[in-house]
């Protein structure tokens, strides 16, 4: 202990020394020694005070611990004493030998007491119900309004019992049923009394006449009685308010008691006119009773808006909870009161007319029209917080009462029967020139009528509120008609192809006739062209109509809903409606809805309801256009065979200048048949095709004519200058006929540009003309001089040096690619000579390209130019 004390003192001395060394380092620091001592004393006092407080807290905590231990021990001893006392009492009361047996007997007694308390509560509840019922009956004898508080209390008891049933696990169902029955009896009593009072007032007012007696006292009585009936109904409505957001979408709208009373005489009148054997009750005229309901709305809506609407406004302001059950609009409330009589009448008619297709179809269309009028014209909203439009009585008939399949079958049979009638019409295959705009492709009358039929079908199912029903109509009827008409057009095209193929084999095995050469027969001639044009025009017309329908708001909304459902139900077994698998719908509408793999991937690009059908019609149109091209090409090239055998192109001699030749030009006689054929065929196509397909077909025909004349005339014969001019004139005659037939100037020249450039190259003059007034004789002399002097550069004989130099200089200038090589000295268009062009074309590929560029020839290759020039007798010899 001594060593510890010394160690502690030594440590303290060290700390003091360090402190002093830190505070006193110079002589000047001794002046503040008194301050340091004072600070040390202050710190010592604080430390002593803290030590005293800590010691005091420790003593108090120790004392509290001892007191808590003593208290716990006392409580434990008390609990043991009480437990012993309870055990002794249980044993004494239950006369049991052990405490466990005593507990079991005691719990049995307590259960009996609880049942006794419950029975007492039941009796008290029954007593209160009897008292309230008796009070309501007595008060109703004086004034039914006085009995409403008693009924309200009864209704609250019913609600409390229903709310407590889940916690009680459905206990006491007989009690709940008894209270409900007593409450219903009181309700019926009060309703009858209040309704009787309101009926008396209505009789005095003259309801439901158009001219009613509406003085202030009468209106005040009516308003008070309406409010009293609403007071009676409010507890029931509030009871329903908790179920509003969970009730099914087809829940029936609530009918206000005052309107139920006011509608009763209207119901009697309705039954009088539209039941029994009255003339107005006709199965084939459902519009009679439907229009009668609309007339009632027109007649009485003004009164209800003026007098009932303020009452409803006050009621909804006083009880805001009612907005969860009712829509605060007098017109909608009146419609809700009228609809039950319409629904009852509809259900009585359906069993009678469902087996009669015409009556059934007419009835459904009238009912949809009625729903549309109620929904659109009267803005009917039966329930508050409605996220969609009222579905209508049609939806109830088709879905709730399951008449949709029967109706769909009837409509499909009607549509297909109408389609068959359209096809069977004697003029169905005729081209309709007047139904479409000028300049558009002309369809057949059957295509136009089929389109009208499909639009009528759309109008028939457009008012439906069910997406599944709309899609079924689209797939089962509209697309079915589209498919059948497509099969008809496709079959017609296939028959044409088969017949022309068989005919071709027969022609190949025969020696041929004049008609065969012209390509004119019942299959591949004008008759065949007309048949193909009908297929093309009908397919193009319906394809265009499907594109227009894709932009219609009705089909756009249907398509968006289809995409949304396919996205939400993505998967191999997904559905988009009742019995509508996604894969089946995609195969009939658009394959793009099958591309939705990820529900969060967003909407697919493109797509429309008629994608698959429109694609089928597009393929049919393209195939028909291809067959038209083949027919025209085959017929025209066959008619050009005699022209390809014309000889003497190299021996033709011009009898005058170029200008005089063109002024008196006569096409080769072998072209008479092709020109007539082109005029007939293209004139017909110009009347039935729009500008775009007509240009495509004409372009293909021109390319075929160009290839045929190039291969069988230009490349197989030798030509003199006059022969080249004759060929040029013949081609211009063909172009003129084509342009005149299709009313498109220059179209043929654009399609036969290669041939025209070849003929231009073929017809180059021996020497370029320097004067338009040069005589024919002078031209002949120049030609002979050119033959003798200009053609000698390939011979071994010496030639005039000056001529050779001039020729070489001209060639060098041209090869040099001068910008003015295609201009003469006077600035006019330069006329190239045969020898100049021939020399540069055969010199090299680069030289050939340059001269062709200088001449403005773009479609001919170097080899083409050489082949053409070799067909000139001057070059070829």
C-alpha cells in the first residue's frame, strides 16, 4: 500500500512539474503565478463538488436497489398467499379435491354465464326491435314522416348485425333474419303510406299530363313528400355506399322512391299499349315501344329538371356520402326509373323472336339505336365515379342473358347471303366507271357493293360496348367476307393463269395462225386483259378501303384496345377477350400483336387491324399487275414478229431531205397490227387504271418493246442511213401511239431511251450538214467523197496529208474532252458525223465514253455503241 502511495505521489509530482514547466517558462511568467494558483484552487473545488455528487448518487441508487428487492419479495409472497387462497376457494366452491379440477369446473360455469349474457343481449335487441316496430306503426297512423326515425334506427341495427357477422363467424343467423324481416315490414308500411300521399298530390297536379296544375301550394306539398320519401330511402342508400366501389360493373342503378311512384302510371300506360293484343304491340316493330320511352323523356324531362333537380341538389349537399351511390342528375335518375319497364319488355320479346332471324336482327339494331340515343343524346350516367360509358340494354341482352352467339350467327348468315346475292348479280363482274373519282383505278361493281356491305356491317356493330363482341364481328363476319371475296378474285386469277398456260402449250405445238400471232383470243386478248383489270381494280380498291378504315377512329380505338390487351396478357396462352386467343386473333388481324413479349416494352411499331387481309389483297394486286404485264408483253411481241422479219433496211434510199421525209413519213406496214394492238390495249388500261399503275405497266411494256426491237431488228439487220431513218420513224410511231393512248406525253420515250439512243447512233450522217438548204445532190457528192477520202486511214495507200491532219486534229480535240465539243462554230448544237464517232468509239473505251458523253448518250455502253455502229452498212462493209 505504501509503494502504491509513493507511486501515486511520484506521479502527482511529475504532473505538477510538467504543469509548471508549461505555464512558467520565462521570468515574466512569475508575474501571473497568483492567477495560476487561483485557477488551480477553482478546479480543485469543482472536482471535490463532482466527487460529492457522484457519491450521493451512488448511495441513492444503492438504497433504491434495496427497496426494489424488498418490494419484489413482498409481492411474490403476497401472490403466493392469494394463489393459495384462490385454490382453497375453488376447491370449496366446486367441491373438488384438486385445484386443476376446480379450474375446469369454474370455466364451465363461466361459459354458462357468457351464454346467459348473450341471450340477455338477444332478448334486449328483440325487445328494442319490437318497440321500434310498434312505434313506427303507431306513428304512421298519424304521420308517416314521424315514423322515419324509428325506421332509421331499425336500419342501423340491421347494418350493425351484418357488420358483426364476420367477427361472430356467422352466429345467430335467425336473429339477423328476424330483424331484417321486421325492418322490411316497417319499410313496406311506410313506403305504402308515403307513396299514397304522393300519388294523391300527383293526381291533383295532373301527372303525367303535359299540362299540369303547378301552383305554389301544390309544388310545396310535392316537394315535401318527395323529401320524405328520400328520407325513407337514404338509410338504405347509405348502407349501399360501402359496397359501391366493389360492386360489379353490371350492377343495376338505384331508383329513387319518388321517381318509382311517379313512373308507376307510366308503367300502367306502357303495359296497356305494348302488352296483350293491342295494335301497338308488334313483334316486328320494337321501335314502337322504344320510341315511346324517348317520347316520355322529351315530355317530362323539363318538369324534373325544374323541380326535382333542386331537391336532389339540397339532399346531396346535406348528405355528401350519397354521391358514392347516386349520380345527382334528375334526368339520369328518371331514365334509371324508366329502364326497368323497357328491360322487362325486351326479355318478354326475346324468347319469341330469337328463332326468327329477320325479327331478331331488326330488334337488336333498334335496341342498339335506343342505347346510343340514351347514351349520347341524353348523356345518361347511372352511377357516380363511372370510368366508362353506360353499357346499355344491348350489353345486358348479349352478355347477361347470353344471346350474343345467336345474334352473331343471324348477322353472319345475313351478311353471307347478301354477299352471295352481290356475286350472283348479272352485272357484278362489270367495271364501274362512275363510282370512283376520275384518274383512279376502276373496280368492279361487285367490289363496290362488297365494300358497301362491309361498311353496313361496321355500322351495325359500331354501337356495341363490349370489345370482345366488336372483335368477334370483325373476325367472324367482316374478315370472312373479305376472305371469301379474296378467294373469288384469286380463283379468277388462277383460272386465267391456268388457261393461258394451257393455251401456250397448244400454241407451241401448232403451226400458228394470224390470230395467235396477234395474241388475240378469248383468254389472252382483250377479254383476258379485261379480266385481269377487274381483279387488279377490285383488289386495289378494297386494299385502299382497308387502309382508309385503319385511320377511322372506331378501328383505331379497337386496335389500341387490342394492343393493350395483348400486352397485358402476353404469352403463348394469352387471350384478348372471351374465347379469343391472341395467336388466333393475330393470324386474322395483324402479326404485330404477337411481337409483344415484354409488357413494359411499349407499343409495337406500325400495325393495323386489317394488316393480314390487306397484305393478301396487295399480293393479289401485284400478281394481277404482273399478269397484265405478261399479257401485254406477250401480245405485243407476238404482233412484232412480222416486223422483225422485214428485210431491205440496208437498201432503202431516201427520196428527199430529212424534213420532207418526216412530213410524209409512213410507218412500215408490218407495224399496223402492233400499233392497233397498243392503241386498243393501252386505251382500255388508261380508262380503268390510275396514273401510277398505268405508268408502271407502260414502262414495263416499253422496256419489252425496246428489248425486242433491239434484239430482233436492230441487232439482226444492216441499215443504211435511210433504213435508220425508217427505223427511227417506226419507233417514233410506236411512242406516239403509246403516249396518245395513256395521255402521258414522253412516257414511251423515257421507257425506250436505250433504243432511241441506239437509233440515233445508227442514223448518224456521213458528213455533218452545214446548211439546212443543202441540196440532196450535194449531200450525195459529199457522201461519195467521204467514202473515197475519209475511209482511207486503214488502207496502205497514201492519203492527203491535210485531210489526215484535219481528222487527227478533230479526234484529238474530241478526245481532249473540250467543253464546246458538242457545239459548232456558230454556237448551235453540233451534228456528229458517222466517221468521227466511229473512229473515237473503236479507238478505246475511254475515247468511246468521251464521245458518247459529248453526244449526250447515257444508257449505251461502249460495247453497245460498237455493236450499233457495226449495223451501218458503211461501217460493216
